[in-house]
C-alpha cells in the first residue's frame, strides 16, 4: 500500500492531494460520480491548508463502509465555522466558497476548530457495509521521505463483535509496513477470537518480519462489553462517555513476532453507545488531554483522530490515531 497522506505546505501540493484522493477513491471501488466529488473536495481542502494555515496534514482514509478525507492544521483556527460555510463569506478576501463546496460534495461533513490552535475538516463518502454498533475514524501520517507507512489499523466484524487493531511495525519504510500488513491480516482472519488469542496467532504470522507493537480491542455492542490486549507501546485510552475521566489500558512489554515475548491476558471493561476509545502509536506524543479541547468528543471519531494527529504528531516517524465510539454509522 502506498502512502495515502501528504503534508501540504505550498500550492504545488494541491494537485498531488487531488490525485491521491481520486486514486484512493477508485481503488476503494467508489463510482466515478463520487470519485469526481472526492477530487473536488480534496482540491478545496488542500487549498484551504495552504491559504489559511500555511501547512497541514491531508489524509485519505479508507475504512469499513466509508472513505474519509481529512485536512488538519495548527493554524489560526476558524472563529465562525457555520458562517464560513456560506458561499461568499471570507476571512482572506477570497470568494469564500471552499467549506460550503466541500460540504455539498460529501455525503457527510464535520469540522472542529479552536482559535489560535488549529482546524480539522472531515469529508466522508459512504459505500459498502458499515460496522455494526460502532463508529470509527482514523488518521495517519507517514514518516518523512518514506512511501510506505509502517503504522496500520483495521476494523473487522467477527460474529456479533467488532475487532479493532492498531499495529506499529518496528522502524519505518517497507519492512515496517510488511510487519504491520501481516498483523492486520491476522486480525481480519481471526476477528471472532479474543484479543489475546489474536496476538498469539500473530506471533507466528509475524515471525519472519521485523516485528511490531500491537493493540487489539474487541467490542460486542449488544452485550455492552469490551476486551483488550496489547503488546508494546501502543497508547490506549478509554472514556466511559464524553467528558468522563480517562482510563489508560496498559499493554505488556514486548514485540509481537519476536521469540520470547510472553503471552498476555485479556482485560474486560464495559462498553456503551456513549463510550470512547482512542489508540495511537508512539509517533504521536502522549502529552495531551481531551480536557484541553472543549467539545472535541462530541464530534465524529475521524475528526477527533485528525485533530490529535495534527496537534501531537512528532513529525519524524510514522504516526496513526484510531478513535472508536458507540452508535451506528
């Protein structure tokens, strides 16, 4: 898989963002009418990054039942988002049609902004079958100079449950991507098994790779239950609901695929339509708190993921954020 993200910092990057978005939409199987709308939205999103923030992350994120475009920055923010989506409204002397045209092109639109902190904009197109009982979003950024991202995620249904995994292949580049590809394939193949059993199966499937750190969560919405197991330094935070106190889910030390790594047990927690889960690799700093961002956890999980990535990606390694909450897609 070639990278599906781009740091946008100049006008020449706008065309690259458009081509990247259109190619990924075609690969995901979207009809050409939707592909054209994806390309239009990508052009506007990338243009806004250059014009209003000077620099930002543009990411195309295929997922179960959806294709997301995310544009996130650490710019001046938007004081009046609703007003800025009206054609003709502008803060820079331009026509001001950008956000409105993005919202019209997309099947779903969301945005979050804080004055002086930045903005994230999500445009989504629905296709295929969404996951039952959960909503999920992700954002990732490939290490500078690489064409493959070693951080990968997956969400796969298994019976009445959904198994969600995040893998960070050691290092970066092709070898890291190969390890993470083996990890997410194993999760997909064993999605109905408990997370600890999935990690056991992964020990063999990653044995001929350089290894990875992996966290696996299995959510059974109908039973209100969540199981978790992890090996390595994937950060995992659980919120019982938006605004609730954070609970950090701890992984065991080790590297999946390396001999001598101990087996890990599953931990069990409750899950409700109001629960939130945030996972991210070590390419994202852990020095953040959702309390610093009023109202963020009332937005779409992809919006949340894009915001955290833009605000706290270290910028020198692969980075990925995955966010899950309850409720249908």
